[in-house]
């Protein structure tokens, strides 16, 4: 669809005057060219305007201005460049935590770490004995490595939680070589581990309390991996710091991750768990019945249960776990975002309501799919 035609159709659909259309399209042109058209889940030949027309037209005329306001004023779209900027902030965040740990161990103020010879040597050894683990595809561990070239050795980085015994042995051999170069007599085990992920909205993907002393999530999966070789050839020290870092998080998720890690640490001997984030979204971006009653009512009223799967659960008009985020990531839209942004109705679902059929503005590629007959 040609851009000129698309603009005219949008203006007609919204019943805008010439002056209003000129103002709105000045903003929209910028966003489409800089961000929206680059959304990675658009198929060949599909661009933003096609989805915008379909998305707006599914709402009654009386509600379209409210949906336009959602796009215009509330949407948070994180482009690839912006996500890479959050990746670039990760190294300094990790180093600050290490400096704080060294200062605590040596009973120094943090600002004295660079002035104290023992502290500088201790920090260098700690950085040498650090392992960086990408816990999902979104961790962009290759981008992280490039941003930290010269600081992080390639042999300190692994791209998945599952680390075979052979790989663990190789990591420790390379670690021993680095320690020899530092003239350090520390054992070749890692005393700092950074588990790196891109985004958390509910906090449950990283760590969750499943009751009866059982835990789930990526942190627990990593601990199971290292515990397999703990008695024979340990990968980490008994008092290691496990830093759980996300490039981006909701405010509620950041608090929940910190709380759960604290409770998990209480059951994990002498290990120390450290939550950190490149950026935490402010609480006021969340769409909720209390903060945005009219919009929340509209989204719930125009909700089709036919989008639900066994993995999303029910009643996700405001997103998975009711997170209510107006968030789009360049590579995909989280299911914690309000469903109108990402969800497409399944006509074959027994729950489908044809009158409330949903077409997404930014289609989401689902990680899990229900198996249907």
C-alpha cells in the first residue's frame, strides 16, 4: 500500500480535519520511518500502515480516538539501537557491583577502590574470575561481548544456561591461564556469575517460588547445572556472587526479582544473589483499572478469549499476569503488554467471539503454541 493512500485512509477513518491530519502525520512519519516499519515480526511486504488501518478499524468510531491516544501518548517502543544502548550499560552496572563487593570485603569506601593497591588487585582478580551467561536468545550475548571487547574475554562468555561438563572443563582451563597471567594463586573456579536476559515484566521467568520449598525459573536451572559437578569439579566458588541482570524491567518485576532472590539466597548456603537492571520502566506507564479506568474498560470490553492458550492463561486483555504494559520491543512484543497491541484471534478456538475478533498492531511471534487437532 502506498504511503499517500494509507495516510488518506487513516485520516478518513479517524475523521480528521486537514489541520489535525497534518499535525498527527508529522509525528507518525517520524515514528514509522525511525521505528515502526522496522518491527521484525512484520512479514514481507507488510508495513506499519497496513496493520494500523486494520487495528483502528476493528474499534467503533467512538473508541478510535482513545486507541489513537494509546499509540500516540502511551506506547513505549524500544528500537534495536535503544536495546543495544541498554546492552552497552550492562558492563558498567556489573563493574559497580563488583567494586561495591571489593569495598565491603576490604572495609573500604567504594571511592577508595582505585586508590588502594590491594583493592585494585582484588578487583582485577574478581573480573578475571567472572562468567557471563546468556539465559535466552534476547540476551544478545554477542552484542554484549562486542561492547566489552578488551574487558571481557571470549572464554568468559557462554550463550546458554546448559553448560556441559566438557565445556565447564574448558572454561576452567582458560580461567587458569588468565590467573597465571595475573600471577594469582586463586583456584580456577568462578567467583562471580552474571546471568543476563533482555526483559522481565512479571519476574517469574527468572525465578519463582513454586511452593513446598521448590523453585523454578532460569536461576534455578543454572544452579541445577552447576550443582551437577559441584562435588567432583566445581565451576563456581561456594560463596560466589550470582548477579541476575536484565536490560529492561517493569517496576513491579524489579521489586519482585529482588525479593525472590533474597528468599532463594536464604536457602542457598553461602551464595550471594545480586539483582541488577540497565533500566527500569516507571510505574506510571502501566495501564490499569485504577490509573486508566476508561482505557482499561475499553480493552477488557473489546477482548476476545480466542487469543488465549494454555501458556498465557485466561483474561489477558491487560497482558499476561495483568502487567498492563504498553510496550513493544523491536524484535517482538512481550505477552505482558496489553493484548490489543500483539494478539491475533484464533478463529478455530472454541472461545472465539467473532464480534470481538482481534487484529494486532504489532503481531507477536509466540514462543509456545498449543497443539491443536
